[in-house]
């Protein structure tokens, strides 16, 4: 997995460097919108390749774990759920679910933490700061 | 535990649905007039504290305090994408009579010049233009120039030397620059900054020779004797002592150099005509209040204006036309890919 | 000493019940907002500004200014305890602060940050009181070419942070530069790399980026490393209190960097992040204990914290004396002044002396309130992170989501945060440091803008970069930084030869 980032950087670098010419390198007597992206792209390609080669030579293994996928999946779940039941309830439900199913904590404690956090979010973001939070289907009401 | 949560949830759903059931689904009365049944939101496509935010809050405050509308107006900031996020959000609420937008002509120009897929008039309907935000050219008081003639004379004698401090390219400030270049026949350097605060800062430090600013953005420095407005881009002089001495380009014999920025209220595209009429009347009531005239117009050095929907749409289209044509002529779009 | 008399008058107003309540409210709110991962000064001021509409301007500014510099205290908390900077000025604080936490000394790091924040903030306010207008004048001397060279100097000094792994650091810089070029280009105003997203038209927002790269990737790391237990084990209060020796070590650092921070804060647009970073690398160069900086040293916490608090105070000088913003947060405050019906400008001091001087007085008071509040919070905070990871992890994930959302009220920013989090985790797997990436992301757009402005001024003549003493000063510094490894090598070789 240690190869993913340098590899990705090389690809991104190529994209940036190619697109840079379209944004112009020098325009109206000064550096154009493409100059910095070109520098960024070239740096990314060079040092991406250097990192890949070095890793290949040292044969260093990265300590990747499948568990790292759980938080990512959780956030995707929260985003989807927020369109149905609203953002704050989604976050509360997520905390409870995480603690019960992943951490194997008791229901009561998990529910308390989940509802408590959701309540604090509600007080701070909705009541106090008046952030327009997604309400999901509640918005129809 | 689970059951209690379910019951609470159910109760909450039922309670919050009650007004919906009582209200029915149409806000248009039998005689065809519109009546507000809930709060309306004014979307500000920028952060709090900016010009669009202040005007939206003024409109909401005056309306709410004097009960000019049946329900309250509330302000909601949706910044990002130079105003594209706010505009597209309002566009997504097509037909909704409860989504309004703080109108600033600069944002409309951005939509046209940047060639958005959906233009300002695809996303919104202008309800009313409510104030002119005129544009002036300022110099430093202790700098080499004291009148617009000095500036023009210097620019004519030294082509490509005068540093013209302005906003980012592709907006109304560039229009002023291009019009001056074309009709006076002078060659200047366009130096672009992120905000008008940065323009004022560079002008004070002597890093640029002239700066293009709205009166509201430099009134403190003008009163303090640090900056001086030498000319205004509006067709008529700005009222008041501070800016009243600055002539217009029309007076100077350049009738083509004339444009104004403006502020007001827009709404979601295709809201019912009765609702549009309702908000138009509301805007008319607001601009007639003393609070609007003193705490908003005077304090921010804006000029009074009122144009209702039809006239405002027509006026705005002409303004956009002027900008696009000028930018086309100077080859701005050829520079972009 | 007319200023002192006016300041005393200001104190009289600031001590009114209403204004004291506003100051305390601002300080508490700022500490909470600052301590929330990802929420900092700009967000706090922007979110609270609408609430002050229609308030008495003096009370309103006291609350908001209190909030602004108290976020500087709070921002360091999450940087130190969780390695998630609350705001861009705290990026540098996390370098040594989190290492101290990992060593089991979170209390020491928090105390070092609080004490130095107080010292730096106070120095900034004193300088502001004595010579505000002069200071603002001095800031005006920095035009685009000078600022370009200043930022370039900061960027070239990132090398000092890289340690031995230069390619990894440079890859991080490249990634930061790529993210920085998303959005409007400073030459023509055209949109770059927006991938058809309207939310990217004006670039990547800092908050989702930092929450993702630091916060979210940190959470992934927490899940994987160590099956259970807390982030830091139980901490004894005894370990929190700095020793006399440590205070002696930090005091000169805080004073020195407080003065530097004030001056950097005054420069238009440079701001607290640049100052925190410059202070850190200055100490890394000149401090007696420089070898410890970067491995979890209290000096590495004290230098940036003193500096960014001083910069927050310094940024008020151009705002109050000239009516121009010193940085992003003061730009929002400038809007606030107009919203409350004041006209910011040089006459503010003479026409609204009550407003200006009670604001300055309230800054002294607010700083003390922040100090006391922070001292109360530290034992609680230290205990809070001793909470089991089982509870902490889901809460941090939830905070990451809501903080990103509140940035611009858009779900897009949550998605962006997620992408940045995954990238941040991949960087960890590839042993690429995130800090140079973040600093480049903050600094590079400034450099691009200033360079473009400089060329605009002279129509492409680069001689403007050599136009005066300030320019030459930075050019010499940049050359020294760039070639110092060579000079050092040469010197060592000569020494070897002599020894032979």
C-alpha cells in the first residue's frame, strides 16, 4: 500500500503538468495560471518516481490494515443517511452503532454517548450558531 | 431504550407535521394574492461581513422590525465558488417563493464572464434593484496626483507606467479599466488584488498609483484625508461633500465611460407571479423607510434607487451586454482557453 | 503619555458589566470553537458575526475580538492533544506539541502553549498600544515584491523541517502545491482544476483539507495502532507543571517571538500562520536547544504559539489605524465594523476613542481571562484524552464531519474532507510527512498572487524584486537558506583537511 500515494502523485502530476499548458505559462507580461501547476506537476512526478524506486529497493512493507476502511465507510454512510434523517441524528446513530457493533461496548453507555454528542452538536451548531444543517426528510415538514 | 427512542421520534414527527396539515398546500389566496405562510430565507452567496451580507441583513432587519412582511425574513450564508455556490443553490429551489437572494450586480457579471452553464437569469429572477453602489477612482492625498487630469496627463506621457489597482480580472472593475483605456486612449498596468481592502492597502502604501473602489470601501480613508476620489464612473456625481467634488467621466467629455453597480433582492427562478409581486411591494416599502435611507444608504454611501422586476431585468441585461461587448473587444476571452 | 490616559479611560468602559460579560463570552466561545478540530478564528468570527447585528459596536467588537484571540489558545489544544490543528496558525504547534503528548507529557505542552500565548499576546497588545499607527505605517512599506520574497523565504525554509528525508518532504510540498493551484488563477481570473464542481471554483477550502489530512487520517491511524487504551496514559498533575528551568528556557523565546510575531501580523496578508512558521524556524536555527526542536520540545511549542498570538494582536494595527485588514480574520471584522455602522479609517481613533480604546483595553483583560480559563481547562482536557479510544474515535469522526459541513454549509466539504483523509492516510503509509504539504498549501497561493502583482506593476520587468532594502534583506536570507547546506559541507571538508 506504500506505493499507492507516490503512484497517485505521479498520475496527478502528469494531469497537472499537461493541463498547465492550457492555462498558459506566461500571459500579459507575467506568470500565467499554468506556471505554478506546471512546477507542482513536475515536482510530483520526479519525487513520486524517486519514492517508488526507493521503496522498491528497500522492500519496505507498510502496515496497512483492512480496519482503515471502517471510518471511510462510516462517513459515506453518514452522508447518505443525512439526506434521509438529517445530519445530527445520523451522527448520533453512527456513534451508537460504532460503539456497539465495532467496539462491543454496552448499549446503555453507547446510547448515552451518542445522544449526548448529538445534543451538544444540536445546541452549538443549530441553536447557537444557526448553521443550516441538512434535515433530510424532516425538511418536507 | 429502543422503544422509547422510537416513540419520541414518532411524536416529534407528528408534532412538526401539524402546521403542515393545518395550512393546506397553496399560499395563493382565492383572489390571486400571495400570503406568506412561513419564514423566507435570503441567501447570501458570500461570507458574513461583506457587502451582500450587510444589505441582506438590512433588508431582513427593516422588514422584520416594522412587520412589513407577514412572516420574518432570515439570512443564510452560502459562500463559495466566488458566489456560484449560492446562486446555484437558489437555482435548485426553482419556483419556491420562500428562497430569496441578496443581489449584487458584480455577481451577475461573474456568471456571464465566466460562462456558467446556467446563467444568472436561468437561476434567479430579480425582484427589485434597491440601491446604486457607485464606483470611484481614488489616489493618495500625498501622492503626485490630485485630479483626474493629472492622472490622464501622466498616463498619456508615460504609456505603460501608471499602476491601476483593482479587483481580480473578469469583473466590473476591469470594465472601468478597459473603458478608460479605450475611450481616453491611455495605456496603464492592471494590478489585481483579492479584495478592495487589499487595493486600499496597496494604494496607501504607494504600491499602485490609482485604485478603483466603491465609496463604502474607502469612505473612512477619504474622510481621514489619506485618499481622495478623483472621478466617478457613474453617470451623475455621488451626493455628499466627500465624493461630490469628484467629476463624472461624462462631464469630462467621455460619455461612453459610464456604468453603475447595484444592489437589491432576487428570488428563485419561476416563483409564482403573485409572490414576485408581493416581494416587489415589500422592497418598495423597505426603500421608503427612514432606516433604509439613514442606517443603510447614508452609512454605506450608497445612492437611492428603485427598479421593479421588469425594468430591473431589462436594465441588468443591458449592463451585462455592455460588459460582455467590452471584454470581447479587448480580447479578454481570447486569452482564456 | 496621552495613550496611557486614553487606555485607562478604555479600561473604565471595558470593565462595565455588559462589556465584561461580552469579553468572557468571547473568550469561552473562542476556546470551545478553537479547540474543536478544524474550527478556528475565521470560522468562529464568521459564524458569530451575524449574532452581533444591531448590537452596540463596542460590546460587539469586544466579544468578537475576544473570540478571535481566544481561538488562538484553543486552536493549540487540538493540535497538541490530537495532532489536529484547529486553525492554520496551529499547524506548526502540532509539530512538537503532539510529540510531547506521545511522550506522555500533554500537560506540559498545553501549559507551554498557554503561557507563551499569553506572553506573546500581551507583547503584541503593548506594542499596539504604544505605537499602533507607526506600526501600521511600517506595514504599508511591504508591497507585492517584498511580500513575495518574504513568502518565498518561508517556503525555502520548509527544507529545515524536512529532516533527513528530503524526497519525501519535497513530494509533500508538490502535493500541497497541486492542491493550492485548484481554483481561480491570479493572472486572468480563470478557474483551474475545478473538475466541474462549483464548490471548487474558488479553490479548496482550508478547513475540510486540514480536518481530512490531519484529523481524519489521524483517526484511521488510531484505530489501527494499539488495540485499546487511551491516546495518552493517565497523566499526573505533577507532570503538567513546567519546572523553573523550563520556564527560564521558554521566557526569552516567548518574548523574542512575540515581538517578531507582532511585526509579521501587521504586514498585509502575511498573518499568523506565516509568523508562527517563521518563529519556529528562527528558533530551530538560533536556539541553544535547537537540536531538541522537532523531537517534542517545549520551545517548539512556545515559539509558534507566542508568535501567532502576537500576530493576532498586531493585525489589529492596520485595521484600527487605517481601516484596512491585516489578515483574513480581521477582514471579516472589518466587515463587522461597517455592519455596526462605523467607518473604519484613520479617523476612528479620534472620532470613536471609546470604541478603539475600550477594545484595546479589553484585549488586555481578555488575555488574562483566556489564561485563567486555559489553566482551568488543562487538567480537564488532559483527563479527557485519557478517555478510552473506544469512545474518542467515533466522537472525533463525528466532529470531523460536522466541522467540515459547517465550513460552508455544504455536504461537498464533507466529501472533500473524506478524500483528504484517505490521501492523508496513504501519505502515512508511504512515510510522507503532511506538515510541509499543509504549509505549502497555505503559503503558495500568496506567493503566486504576489509574484503576479509584482509583474503587473512593472509590466514584466523583474527588476522590481530588487527595489529596496527590504527586498535585498530577504534575498540575502533566501540565498543563505538555500546554500547553507553547501556552505556547511564546505566548512566541514575544510575542517577535515586541517585535521589531516
